[in-house]
C-alpha cells in the first residue's frame, strides 16, 4: 500500500483553520445530543463559519 502525506510545520491554529477554505458539506452536522457535547458545538460553529 502506498500513502502520501506531508508534515505540517506551521502553527496548529492555522492547520485547524485550513479546512475553512474548503467548501462545506451539503448537509449540516447533527445537532448536539446534550449541553455537554463540546465537540458537536465546535463542529456546528465551524460549519456556520464556512456556510
């Protein structure tokens, strides 16, 4: 099996924001299950920033 990849040498914040340049998925992510669902809240926030 052959894989290609790259080493990110910049700051982590910039790496995290690279996905914002790509078009959003046509369907929004599922709603958070509870108020404690931090990951789902972050995903919704990122989806709103891109859409």
